[in-house]
């Protein structure tokens, strides 16, 4: 089993819809969690950190479920510019960030 | 405020050659991590440098080595290149650890 798993997609979603991704992790001692966004042939960019209480940034909401060992990302009122690959990242106790393979999102007009 | 910079942007090498990639961290950052990203995959952690020492290493062979300089910039060296080393090599900087990493644009390495 991979340490961090994501559905590779692609998720094809009409503009204005709501879409959600999950990411599962295997190490119960993982301490911090992030969502990054990566556009085609570009470097990953931090989208948001994921806090235990959940957090929201505009149209984006991230949740953490420690009991089931997954994090989620919800995008409301999706825009064409949201088309990208979304990478889930988990911080282990020994300074390593473990990355998922990413979920590809395509927003269609 | 300069972000993370990497050089070169693209590189073509042949099998068996050696390559050196360079990274300058974001201003104020002291930790540099290197990743390899194959097409369609997430970044794979190679190693992390802090205070000029390798603090942590991923599952990569000894052909992959690195260095961090007093000004926090870093180099990634790969010896005896294999076709499978073709990938995007990303450098990320952070302050004192792996939290909130900022990435450079990457170096695309093609091994023929």
C-alpha cells in the first residue's frame, strides 16, 4: 500500500460545479498535511495547509479526518482556471514530505 | 523578494554521464529539499539539506548526492546517469524544516 494515495482522475467537472477529492495516508503518526496545485509542466504551488479543525480559503475547504486517515479538498463554484493537478502531501515525523501522485481536475465550460 | 531559482532549466545528457543541478532558496530560507518527478507521478523525495548537512534521505541510490553551501544554495549531483533518471528535478526551500515548501521551476533532465 502506498503511503499517500489519491484517485488519479481525471475529474471532468462543468464550470460552476462543486468537486471534492480525498487523499488517504497510511502513517497514523503523520503530523501535518497540505494540498498543492500543479499546472501542466510547472512546479507545485502550495494551495493550503490542512488543520485538524478544518480550514477554508475562499472557494476552497480542506478537512482532516485522523480516525480514518484521510484529508479532503472541496472546491465550490469551480472556475476554468481551477483545472490542474492537485497533490496531497503528508509530513512524517522525520522531516520527510510524502507526496501523492495527484488528482487531475478538468473544468469544462 | 526572489523566489526559488534553479539552473539550468533544461538539460540533455547521455547514459553514463554526470550532471550537476543548482538551486538558490527563497530569501530567508535555510532548508533545501530535492525531488524527482517523473511524468504523471507526484514528486519523490531525494534528500534534504539543513545547515550544510544532509538531514534526511529518500530511497535513492548513492549515485544521487548533494551539497549545501554557507549561503544556503544547494547542488544535486547524479553520477552514471541512467535512462530512468530522465525527469523533472525540483528544488524546494523552507525555513528550518519541511513545512510550507516553496518550489523552484525545476530542471528538466533528459537522458539519452
